[in-house]
């Protein structure tokens, strides 16, 4: 075996794997532009004979993908932002303020949450939001999403804040700065890398969440993409091109985000699993 | 001097919202789960305390036992098939210089997507009429396979989709560990004449054992957490062939309103997760450390 052949074996195996990863996406993308089911069935790999863009308009407006899309966007954004701010405030209090004994209790208490698998709490959370009277409103997703992200967020942000030197805020205290200004003007700007990581992880988690959004929301106008897409598939089962268009709509924003922030995303998601 | 950082009201203001929200959506549901698990509540009648009946019934329930078995299949598949493949792929990626970044980001990509959308996507790949796989089979003159409706194929189909989604995530974890190994160890072995395969098997794999253990633990936890993909692709069918513990629990609670029984099942799932990871820690991880030192 020559050296070149031996060297190219890893590449050949990896390219085969990459093809397995990418083929489904290409199949969906091409199908979304095809005119009808027969064209999909007879030329699964081929480019569409005529690029049909009407599918996109139809899915976006008539099939209400736009409604799901904006619901997802605003829920994922708002609960990620609120979660990051709450976790940052708590991390600041437990790492920088002088209440060490209580702080270590608070920290341990919040971290217990990382041991509990999400779907174990599903029924109890369902009954809870029912009791709170917020079932079938966006609150029933916003609150669990925000709460669910807290343990991981506190873990990561607190670890980052601990590494900020204490001299900084001592100087600030001597200069008579208030706690709030210290938090917002000194500590928070220094923590931005951790905040961004946590924000991305939370945003992706919320954007992709299915179980709660499917069972806590029954009004179609309030559904998010993952649950709305399932609804959409069941309604348009036989119109393959249209459903493929829906898939493109829900996958594309994440992929665009991924191309720009891949390092941050990989770092954040893997940090969450290893440290947990 | 430090009164600013000792103000208890500010401390409360910063900590209380988090604690309140966390308590309400984590601790309180956990406590009520334990309570409901011992009652026969169905959402309508009164809650009666029934002791361990729900737990005993769960293990007498043939459908639930069947879903436990399916979870075990998923667990075995991820530990015995996926993990070795993951290690091999990570070694391959680490061995190349060109395209390393491209391979890494591409294999990771499916794990950032929504499981429900991936379920829909693969539903089309498996579709008997227009699906990708059946188009290929037909090109070879074979009969179409009803992957998701056939008892023999449904679980395998879900296993493949699940592996497709998550393998890249673990590959990146292991790859990071491999790339963190100091280069001189590998170079010394190379000078001694060890081949690439020898170096990978006798040097790299022993050095990354701790992270492989982490991946196995995550796979065990992940196998017990599988639910979205089943609900989206098959709903547990055909005839329970793909039902897992969590999907069975969700259906019991939401479709039939058996909240008491459902929460008992969720506690069993939690117990399984704790026991299996603890067992793995005690039996495998501890013993390995003894060998190494």
C-alpha cells in the first residue's frame, strides 16, 4: 500500500460519513422546490426540473409557518435573555458579594437541577401550569424555559465570574460605586464571553424544544416551530414538497447562526454536557 | 468599607428571582411528582393514597415492560455500536490535517437541530412512496419497505435517526480530548516505528479513556431521555414496537389523564437513570482507575 493511498483512507471514510449527514438535507432542499410528489419520487436526487418557489410563499403564509416562526423567535429570544440576566445577577451575588455561607448553599441548591432529567418533571409541570391558569398561553413555555436554563447558566457564569480579580471591585467600592453600577458597568461587561455562550445554548434549546410546546399549547396561533411543524406535517401529509419547505424554514435560521458562530456553539453545548 | 457588598437587600434582590423560579419549576414539580406517584389521581376524582400500588402495577404492566426493553435496546445500541464508531471517527478526524475543521463542524451540525424537525425529515427519508431510501431500493428492483410501520424495522429506523443526530456531538467531545494530548508522546511512538493503527489503539485510546467514560455515561442518560423522536416519528407504534418509557408516560398522562400512574412512571425513569449511571461509575470507572495506578 503506498503512502498516498494510506493517507487518503481517513478522508474517504469521513467523506462517506459527511455524505450521510448532508444527503437528507439536500433531498429536503431539492424536494421543496419540486412541483409535485411524482417528481420527488421519480428523481429523488435530481435537481428540480423547474424551480417552484410558490411552495415557499404558500408554506409561509397559507400554512402559517410565519406564525410559528415568530412565536419561536420571540419565545426563544425573550426567555434566553431573561434567563441570562437572572443567572448573571445570581452569579454576581454568590461569587462577588460577601455572604459566603449562604452563597454556597444557594449554589449547591441550584445545581441539583442539573441532575434531574427534563422529561421526568413533564407531568408535574403540566399540572403546575394548569393550576397556575397559564396552560395554553406563552407563559406556560416562557417560565419553564427560563427556569430550565438556570442551573446550567449559573454554573457557567459563576465559574467565569470567579476568575475576575477581586481588586477590581475593591477599587470600585473605595471610589464609592453602588452595587448596581458595579454589576452593570464593571462585572457584566467583563463576563460577556460567558453570557454569549450561555445565551446561545439557551436560545438553541428553546428554539428546538418540542415536548412542552406540543402539549402545553393547543391554540394553533400560539404554537412554536417544532410543535407547529408536527401539526403542519399531519395536516399536509400528502403534499411532500410543502412539508419539505416547512422543514427548510425551521432548519435554516439555526444553520445560518451555526455558520457564523460555530466555535461558540460547539464550545457552549459541549461545556454544558461535560461539566454537568 | 465593604458595606456595599454586604447589603442583604441587594443580595436578596439578585438571588430571589432565580431561586423562586427555580423552586417553582424544578423543586416543587419534583416534590409533587413524588406525592402524585403514590396516589391514584386521574385529574377528575379525589386523590387517594394508594401506597406502592402504582410502582407494583408498572412492573406488572406488559406495555410498560415492553417500553423498558425498548429503552434497553436503545441503550445497548448507543453503548455497543455508537460509542465504538464515535471513537473510530474521532481518531480518523484527528489523524488528518486538511479538512479537519470542516469534518468537525459538519458532523456536529445535526445535534443543534430540533429533534422534532429531524423526526419529520427522516420520516420522509423512510417514506414508502417518495422516500430517499425506498427510491434507491426501487432502483435496484426491490420491494419498498414500510420502515416506520413495520414491526421489524420501526425501532431500527428510530435508532439510526437518533444515531445520525447525536454521534457528531460525541465525536467533537472525544476529538477535543485527542487533540489535547501532547504531540511528543505520539511522535516518540512514531520514531519507535509504531504504525498509525498501533498508535491509535495502544496510545491514544488508553489516554482518552476518561472522556470515553463520560461519553458512555451521557449515552446512558441520553438513551433514557429519548422521547421526542419517538413521539414525532411513530407515536410509539406500530403496536408499541417503538414505545419507550418516557413516551409511554406522556401518553398515559395526557391521553388517559392517569396523572398518578404517569408520575410514578416518571419516578421510575429517574430511578433507572440514577441506578444505571451509579452502577457504571462503580463497576467500570472505579475499577479502571485501580488498573491505571
